[in-house]
C-alpha cells in the first residue's frame, strides 16, 4: 500500500512538473511583454514632456536627442566595464574600445540612425501622443517600397492589401486631425521622414553588423558614439547652445533627472526588444508592438483628456489592423519558406534520391 502510494505520488509529481514549467514560462513571457510595454510607453511620454511641455518650454529637440545618445554610450561603456565583475548571463556586453576604423565603417548607418531618432522626436514634438502612431505609421509601406527598389524583392497581394489599409488609415487620420484643428503638417512631414529612416535603418543594420562581429551591443555603442560626434555641428548650426544658455531650468535637478531617465529608457528599449523576441518570436514581437501602440493611443487620450470622433478612432484601428494583418501575412510567408526545404528533402528521401 505504501509502495503504491509512493508510485502514485511520483506520478502526480511528474504530471505537475510540465504544468508548473508551462505556467512559469507563460509568466516569464507575460513579465517580459509587460516590461517592453512599460519601457516603450514611458519613453514616448517622457520624450513628449521634454520636447513639448508647456511647463518646460525647451525648444531644443536636437539637444534632447544628443543627450539620449550620450547616456546610451555611457551606459554601454559602464556595463562593459562591469561585466567581468557582474556578468549578465547571455546578455554580457563585449569589451568596448574606441576604434576609429569601425566608426568610419558604420558612418552610413549612423547618418540614417540620426535621421531616424531626430525625425522621430520632431514628429512627437509637433503631434500629440494619441496621433503619434498614425503620424509615423508608414514604415511598413516604406519597407515594401525599399525592398522592391533596393533589393528587387516582390511583395504578395495580401501584404500589399495590408499596406493599402495602413495608407487609408493614415489619410483618414490626417483628415480627422485637420477637422479637429490639431493637425500639424510639419509633424506629419517629420513622421513620414521618420518612417523612411526606420526602414533604411533596418536595411543598413544588416549590412554593417559583420563589421562589429554581429554584436548588437557593440553596434549600439558605436552607432550612438558616432551620433554624439555628428550632433555637435548640428547643434551649432541650429543655434541650440544659445537656446540652452537662456533656458531657465538648466540648473534644475528634476529636469536633468528626466533627461537622464529618458536616455536610460532609450537604452533599455533596445534590450527589452531583444529580450521579447528571444522569449517569444519576431512575429509575436511585432504583434505585441501593434497592441502596445493601441494601448498607448488610448492612454494618451485619457491622460490628456481629449475627445475624439468615431472616424478618428477608425483611422487608428485601420493603421493598427493593417499593421497586424501585414505582420500575420509575412509570418505565414516566412513559415512557408522554412517548411518548403524540409518538404523537398522528405520527398527526395521517399523517392530514394
């Protein structure tokens, strides 16, 4: 009886282990996705405060972007120095040293990177957080165009239909924002340029990764270091040192705390994005990003106590729905492309080849 009880207990423990591991895995995924959402949404609201807060009144978007790049460089270098003493598991930073040759090699990417983060912040400065998702939603459309123009890659009909839905939502959103009297064509222009740079950034990143031994951390360090150097003449050209000199909160600890926090969030988003892809998949990451954009829009409307029309919400849903549909279609196409070689190999082995 005792033996049967022991066997029963053992079988129960065996049956519980898979369930426990499943729940632990699901909980881990939930925590990572929640961390990604929190980091990304917090960074957007922080940047909006720094770029366009009535209480701050700081008209220096290039300096804000420059400082965020500087914080990223310092964090990369600091964590690199700490990694032998305080290892971070699989995310340990490689040794980082100043190499002018590498800086020159990734200069084309750095120029695109500067355009991406600068236009992104300028778009956020002139557009509300609620309309931000629609304002810079064309990166998917530019991905399709650049893939055809630069890489000669064609796109399926379903993916093109998804792009059509995104474009429809984009134009409807502009119409509704204009009807409410809150449209900024300058912000829309910066959003389109930001979307273009996002697409170019993805293409150039693949090209220059071998230069840094396929290390995303090393690329982040050199890319932001390049950006710091390149921003200095731009700051002088647009007269932002004079703006900072007359800024009444330059000695305010709270202001610098918010600036540093935004820089930390900018650094952290790269880490949590990679972590989310690692524990889920690239497809799930894109779906999570789309859902996050929806939550961000709703939060912004409630936070700023805005009232939006039905067609305004429809434009947002079209952009988010088109983005989700495009991601789903591309995911199916990738899965099909991966399955085809295995099917061919099985058919060859069956035929005795």
